[in-house]
């Protein structure tokens, strides 16, 4: 049972990396509320929230924060009745895609508050993708917590060095490397194909290699899903399961913990993930936390590279992503001024230093990810490259239309299992896309 000094109610736990803070402590520039106020804060993914609460309360006397932590599915179920009733959160976590679509209308646009505190150019502090992904109907319904990008493959540098292999730049080279890797007794790409979200990440990586940005036109209904370039990407997806790149048994594996654990334990040379995994693969504190979930000592050096090109000689994928999640103020909060002050603290103040200390990419440009805790000097450049890529994201990870998202996930599963051709699978996706009401 979780007990902490501050007033925190936890109904479920999520995995967070316990990383000691680096750098100085920030303070809130937002105006304090008059009188004593208690804010209720809800979320599912929150790094060092006890320390965040302590710092905010110290900087804002008279405001108390109570945090309630959920498992994600429980969070989504509880949120709508809470936001339309009288017992909901004042500040709550938001995610690009369906959550913005469904819950954005129940949030306060913080733009006026941000302008009053930070000036008319307040938006310039943020990465544009972080703000754009948290907008609905022309309003800013949340502010980003931290940024993340997919389109990466993480690799075990020790395995590649042992076998004299370079990081592959396309699938043909990867297939040849995988033959050497498997012959040496390792799995090649650990992949949890049981999870639709990671299948989608890999497909978007392939699609953004073949024709950067085209898949987003299809998502919005401006291009057919049967476009030859998308068929090429789906064909490349299927080939991962037939040419020895994806490890055997992938369709029965989850990405977490199965595939990721195989990678951390040194049993697989690659795993396809994104920047959110940098802490647990490149920092001493993050690896120490990850060690709690695996039995074999984690003693390899891990690095990242762009996901290999779908076509021989082609360009590796363009990074895609945006805010991993964000924070919003409930429209029905009785304490809007205090809630906006806390939102500001999370997204421009101490909250951003906190994210940087844990290896996450801050939502604001002027805070750099900490590299003081890396386990190998090569990882400093790797992390800096990851943060720089946030300025050049080709699109989002999330598909904002639930029916289309489900159709694509099903199509990917069918192709991976050999139950449908790439063409037939994408025809089914196009059928769903054509029937969507995107207004």
C-alpha cells in the first residue's frame, strides 16, 4: 500500500522510474489563489508526483494538491462521469487522439492565463507539435507534459560489436544481419505483436519511410489507404514476420513485459520503441528500476537509431510523435485560478525540470534532457539527437478516430498472421475510413 507524506490517494499503480533530481528547484510564476484551496489531480502516468506536489505546495501556500492515480483503462472509464459530475478532478491527464476528442470539450482553454503570465508569445516556449496535438475545435484544451517520438529501433551495442555488425539502414541489410544474429544464438527483433499499439508504431515507421506524411493524409481521408506507397509499407510489415527479422512467437508476446524484458536481458539484439524508453535503457537510475522487473542482470550498452528503411537503399523513417500526454483543467472546477497555476507549474515550471531529470524530453524548448546519469558516453549524443528530432516530427503516433484505429490494428494483425494480403487488409481499412464522419 502506498503511503506518502503529502495527501495522495492511489487506486492503482503504474510503472515509473525513480530518478534523483538533477538541477535546481523551480518555482511557480503563476498567481496564488486567495484563501485555502484543495485541488484534486488525476492521472495514470506521473513521474515523481509526490515531489512535484511538495514543490508546488511550498511555492504556493494555501493550495493543497491531492493526487489520485489510475490504471489507464480505469482512468478512461472514470473520467467522463467525473468531469460531468461534482466529484471529479480539477486537473487531469490528457492524451492526444481519442482522449482529446472525447474530453477536450470538458476542459478549460488555458491560453488567456498563459498569456497573462508569460506574454503574448507564450506558445513559442513549447514545441509546436506539443500544442497542436492537444487542441480540439480550435481551442487549446491541454498543455503538454513531456514529448516523445517513435520511429526508433533500440539496439544492443554489445551484441552488434561482438558479431561485427553495423546498425542496419534498410530491411534487406537487417534481414542479413538477423541471420547472423540468430545463428549466434540471439533473437533479432523482440516484438510484442499481441499489442496493437506497437504494431501500429512499426507500421507508421515503415509508412513514413516509404512516403513521409502520406499515412496522415489517409488518416484524414484525403488519400486512399490502398495507395501503392501504403501497400508497400504494409508489404514491408508482413515481411518482418517471414524474413527472420521479428523473433519467433511474437504474436503471442506483449511488448511489455515480454519483448522489452527479452531485450533488456540481452536475449534480443533489437526492440522497436520510442524515446519514452531512453531512461530505462540509457541511465543508471532507470536501468536500476528496470532491473526490478527482470531476473538477468542488465549489463549491456543500449543505443537507438532510426527504424530501417522499408525499401532497399531508401531513407530510414522520419520520426513521428508529439506529447506523450498532457495536463488539462476541468471546466467544472470550482478553483480555476489555483488549477491554472498548478497547470502552469507542471508544464512550464518545476514540472519540466522534473521530467528532464528522469530522462523524458520536456515539453518546453529551453529545458534539456539530463545526460548526467548515462551509463556510456555514446548515449549523451544519442539523447541529444532524440531531443533535437522533436522539432522535425512528421506526424503523430495516435490516430484520432477510434474506428479507424481499430481497423488498422486488425489489418496489421491479419497480415502478421498471414491471414490477409496487404492489399486486402488495406481495402478493409479504406472501407472504414470512407465511412467516417470526421467533423
